């Protein structure tokens, strides 16, 4: 099969498009013929070597952990799926990824793809939407009527987080740059803050939850100033010393997203009800994986980047 993978950590030139062996499946797995694979910032972080000392991965490594496609083969123990089913999945990040023609993955992580979405749109969903879901609800305990501040609402996670929070009945405040204001407002934010025009912490207070879907500029520590006692602060990238959060009576957690079919099924229902929509920044062929990484590292992407393996 064709795949985009790395044999060494480093720049985008390390991401090569090549021919490798199609994976076999275990008794509890399915083999998915991939139509499209989502691209996320974590793909570039892993490629660059940010996590190489953790021992999570071995090289060579296929990148990308979002996929949508059709089931080509099922393991002997699989009773929940059939050959030909149209599905989407977040593959476990510690295993081989989805920039490929085929993916072998545990059947219990796989969900029928939304009936109203294309394969490319479906592939844009799992990792980013699961990150938003788990940040808002699993860790952030967001409830109807609460106030949530979401940083970087024009990115993949942020754009899903706005819509999921609104669907849950929350009051949503979102930060982004002025050039993305129209896009962010189209997602449904109740308040927009241009982070380039004054400090966000000088413009609001008394929120129940802050989801920081971006790193740098001390944004995590600065967010403490706007959270109510008893509130939650969830970060996707940067850590925070507990000694800073405890006096404020704020619960801080660094989120490590997990593949979860139950969560993804709830997101699927909202997509089919059109309470959440997918916004594609660009769709590129699998052979152009380097261009996709160049785009995501530019931080100019608005919405999700997808690699197309089979045209819809």
C-alpha cells in the first residue's frame, strides 16, 4: 500500500510518500480502506521529534490518527461491524497512523461515519472533536448555562469546541485574530475577543471554564485571572504549576486525548442533527502530505486540513 511516513524525526522533508506492506489484522480488529485522513498539529509535533524521548513511537512511523473509509476485512471476533461499512475513527496515537491506504485498528474504536458527511469531512472530525469534547465535558465538567472561554477558536479543536459548547447550552467567549472574526462568529460565539488587540484578561472575568487550544505567551497562567473559584482550566499543550492554580481554587488539567467510540458516537449524533458542522481548510492528495504539514505549521489554517486517499 501507499503511505506517508517518517524514518527519521525532523522537518517536513522527513515525511516521505512510499510503498509499504498492507497491515494484517488481529481477531479483534478491522481493516479499513482509507478514503481520507485528517491532519492535526500533533502530527507535525510528532514528526519534528517533540515526543521522541517518551518512547511512545518507533520508526518508521505512519503519521496521522484520523481516518474515514470503508471496512475491507473483519477479524474473527468482530461482531459489531461488517465488510463494506462506512466508518470513521481516531486511531490510538501510540500506534501506527492513517496517512495510508489501509489501517488496522481495534473494532471497538470504530464508529459508523455520519450519514450527512463526505469521507473527507468525516476524516476531519475524530481527533479534534474528541479533544474538544473531552476538554469541555470529561475534564472541564461544562454544564448548560455556564460561561466558557475558548482560546484559538479558528483552529480545528477550537472550532469544534465552540459548536459543542453552544450545543450544550453554554455561553461561549472565543479568542482569535481579527482576520478570522467572521469565521469564528459563524461558529456561534456569544463574544469575540481579538487577542492581538489588548489582553483578554482585561476584557472579561468570571468564567467557569477555560479551554486553551494553543500554546505560548503564558496564556495558561494568564487565564487563571478570569476563572471563578471552583472552575476548570484545561490546556492542550502547556503545563501549569499547581501552586499557581490552587490558591485560585481552580482545577488545572493537561489534556491527552483518547480514542473513545462512545464520545465519538455522541459527536456523530450532533453532526447528523447539524448542530455541529465541519469546516475544511483544504483537501490535498495523500502524496502531498508535506504540503499539508507546511500548511498546518504556518498556523494559517482555518478549520481542518485533510489528505484524500480516494476521491469522494
